[in-house]
C-alpha cells in the first residue's frame, strides 16, 4: 500500500468518526456553557422546538424563505467572486508552496506538491478565519442593530473567503464556474444542523467525487439551487442569536453588554471553525480520491 493510499484510508476513518460526532452533538449556536444564566439554553429542547415550529409552517412559505436565502447566498458569492482576486489568492498559495518546491512555476502544478505540504498550507491559511469571525462576532455582540443586521452576510463572506483558500490549497481554481458551485454546495453542507451533515456529505461524494470528476454544471440538478429546506433551522438559529444579543444589550445600563460581545465572538468563532473543518475534510478527501488511480 502506497503512502497516499494509507493517508486516504486514515483520512476516511477520521472523517467517519468526525461525522459521527457531528450527528451526536447538538449543533450549538447557543453553547450549553453559555456565560449567563439568562441565555443558557438546553440544546435538545431548542432543536426540538425549532423542528416542531418549522413543521407547522406552510410549504409555500418555507419555499419562499428558502428561495430568498438562496438568492442572498448566491448574491454574496457573486459579489465575493467579483471583488476577490483569484489570481492573488492562487499566487499566495503558490508562493507558500515554493518554500517546499522551489521549482514550482504555476498554480496548475500545485497537485504535484506533496500532500502533507499542501495540508500544512491549507491549515495555515484556514486558521486565520475563525479569528476574523471572532472579531466580527464580538462587534455584533454589542447589540447595535446595524451590526446585527450585517452579522450574517459578514459571517458568510468570511467563510466564503476561507473556503476559497481551502479549495485553492489543493489546486482547485475558483476561476472555474464548476468549482464555484462545488464551493457553495460545500458551504451549504457545512452549515447544516449536525444531524443532516452525514447525508449532505454523502450527497457531495456521490454527486461529485464518485461521478468521475465531471465538469458539467447540470451535475447538481436543473434548478441549480444551493439552499435546501433543512437549512431553515440554521437560519432560525441566526435569528435567535440576534434576538439574544440585542436583548443582552437592553439589560445593561450602558447599552453595551460584555457578555453579549463574548457570546457573539464565541458563536461566530465556533461556526467558522466547524465550516473550516468540514471543507478541509472534503477537499483533502477529494484530492486523495482523485489521485487514487495515479499511485
């Protein structure tokens, strides 16, 4: 068994354990060890209440909300791709890779770099973004209405940038429209409630990796939608977060809650960390799986 094949088998075991944890753990937006008794929430009850409430909504209303959020996510992604310089991101990845492979001349040669070195580069860039989310969440935690309003779009933008670096670290160029769709599907799967992540993971594997690496956008279905109904629970948790943070602000005399700032920073940090882990697992597995026949 080759070194890459051993790494692929080991990674597969790691992913299965990780997916089991995702399924078993409560997908905590409000942590069980929250910093104030007023915001201490039993996650089992919260998830049960949300699922029950969402089931009572008419299908037409749910479809309207899903379509609205789908358009918002695509708009954010288009704005990000328009203003994010793919060339600069790829150049920074190549410059980092040249520390290990001085002969590397272009981004297209990145897959020839040792897998462990690519993994190091990916983790180095990825580790920055939970910290950016921490700062952004701390600002939202002040409870200011404007900061709360832009919290979710800002958080999505931070995560999109992080995923761009993760994908690029393994040689997947976001100049390719197909790769842009894959990235959005990965972001959607990574932000689903924990109990849905295994199914979302398997969907990505079945429709992408095991489909023979097609580059046809129709692979993802004629509707080309990103957000699915299961994601509504994620959205509701963002609304709950905003209400809690705003409520904490109102409980203080100075209209500035340190508890809210710490809570907001922690929630956004944990969210981004989980998204980064999901994306890292996916792109590492994809990289090794696509090279299975080459070794």
